[in-house]
């Protein structure tokens, strides 16, 4: 049986200083206390850059709620958590560099350096609770959302945006079983793909929660799992994929208003009730006969027989934008409190959600994951979202100190500055760490130029290598090369 980290230290002490059992017990107690103290210090230093956002007490409380106990080894759950967060924020996401980072921190605080092999960290990451990551991700997301007040809100209301996307993962049997590849791809030539539905905060850009599913599960079915994250008085903003009678009626029953783009206007039959102004009218929408997937008959029958909604439309003549005319359906019926111009601007701001997803998938490289099991894939996504919300919270701290709008800051720039400052903050003395934290916020507070409605051609200048596509399983092609 492999000895633990502390047992190895005790064996080394005993080998160097042969002594009686009584003195050996004293040595054991001394070494255990020292190792545990240094390990706690190491865990705190790894997360020092986010101490104000996710303090150690909050992490300990979440671990207690999940029933997680610390292990008698170097990679405790807290240290593994912060190592995981640093790993997904790094441009090089290898486990070797993650372990090397821990070795460097151990050398700074005087803790015996662990092995440079990645097995211990990978096993600790496998043991790390998926529920703990999900809980901490939601806690940080809700804390960030609560910071939006006053002028940060739209018409005095919290707006939450829902959108769907997908992530790819290694082609393993376990991943294929839970998240099978698209049926249009040949077996052995594709990759498992998971569908995700994400709930963003408009004012903060942070992720409130997300859900997983395979490609066989529709976005609206997954979206219903996020209804618990919508509170009374919220406004839900979404594209045409989430437009349905069941969604609007169910959320209205929870006192949540919706602003959704009308899907297939020719197929949805409305009854006009009242003209509120140019391109603005009240309509009556009878309950459709077809029940949506994922909703029981009892739930569907409990919906009201008709809905009184507001239909507005406007034109977009900006070059580079595909849509020329937009139809929105909303439960915000008051044209004075919510004029058409405000609704049009709100739907234009929905594009921020697309940019946030691009930041997650491109800047933070969440589009292609490395987990070889579905559990590890979900942990990777939760770690990415947790790191993303932590960086967004730092951007809000920078905005508070500079009196600027946080959404004008660069997410990629914030991650780059953090990658430089975080190791220095963690290894510096307390006064120096505070000074470095202030400089970090000043660096993050560099605003982007105002590029409203910027358009770029979707073309690449640098040519890729002229390799063909893999249209047969790799082992088949290898056998052909041997012949």
C-alpha cells in the first residue's frame, strides 16, 4: 500500500533520527501538525487572488454541506479545487503544469515538494465532488448577480438571458454512451457532444447556472431545469429557440416576465386585441393543442386557456446584420414603462450572451474538453464556469475602484493580467499582496474601445495544412498503412 504524504515524512524523520517510541510519537505529532498547517497555508495561498470573492470560510461551509472531509494527503479538496481553477485559466491546461505550479508554491512556503508525476493530482481531481464544484459555481454566480443594483438594471428589473450551446469531448466509450456523437458522423470519426443551456445575468455577464444533456434532449427540456434560478420580478430574455406557449405561461405563473423572439410568425395564430402604437399591439394567444416534449399532460392542462401578450416589431438596417425585421413577444404589457425602443435595445443587448459564450468556449478553451468520463467532463465545465465567474467578479471589483462599466473590460485581458499577478500575490507578504491586488485591478480596468455594431468578414487569412478529413476509424487507416 502506498504511504501517504505525511507517513513519508514520518518515515524520513525516523530514518534520520532513530529514537524510542515515545520520542517517535512526539515526532509524529509534530510532523503531522506542521504538514497540516503548511498544507492549509498552501491552500489559502493558491486562492489568495480570489479571497474576497470566494473566502476559505465559504468553501469550508460548502464542503460541510456536501459532507466532504479533508483527506490526509497533500492534495486536499481545497488545494485540488484551486489547482483545478488555475489549470482551466491557464493557456497550457496540462496536468503537468498544474502539478509544477503546486511544487513551486511548496518550495516558497517550505513544504516538502511532492512528486512531479501527475498521478496524485489526477486522482485527487477524480475524487473532487462534482456537487461541490456545482454548488460553488452557483454561489459565486448568485453573489455576482446580487451586486447589480440601481442603474445597472434594465428599467429597474433584473434581466437573465438563456442560450444554448454544445461542448466536445474525447472519443471514449463512456462519453459516447452518455453524450453520443451526431448521427450524421461515421462511427469512429466523430466526437461525443454534450448540449448545454446556460443562464447569464445581463448586467454582470456572469453565469448563474447551467444544465447538461445529450443531443437527443431538446434545449427547452433542459431549460425547464433552470426555472428554479429565476426569481419573482425577473425578466427572461431569449431567442426564438425558447419561444413556446408553455415557457411563457409557466414563467408568468412564477411572476417572471419574458421577452422572446417570435418563431415562425406565419405558423403561430394570434388574435389582435388592441393597437398600442406603431408596430406595437396587444394580442391574444390561445393555448395550442400539442403538448411540448418533457411536460406532462397534467402540467399542460394546468396552463391558462389563453395568454394576453404584446407583439412588437422593428427593422434592423445596420450593414452586416442578417435579420432585417425582428418580431418580439413579451409579457411586459405597459407601453409607457417599457417602450418599444427599450425593448429593441434590450434584444440588441442579448448579443452580449453570445459574446460571453464565445469568451467561455474560445478564450477559456471550454469548447473542447479533455475529460475521458462524463463525470470528469462535467467537472471541467463547472470548473470553467467557476473560474469565469471569479474573473467576472474581479472585473466588478475593478469597476468599483475605477467608476467604469465592467462590461467595457476585456475578459481575455483580465485572464492574462490575472495569470501574471496571481502567483506574485500568493507568494508576497501581506502588505505587498494588497499593493499587487490594487495594481491588478488597475490593469483590468483598461476599457475596450466602443465598437458598437462592429462587423467583420468571416474569413481566415492564414491557410491551414492541406490534410484530408478522417472519414474512417483511425485503427482502420493504420492497418492500411501497414499493408
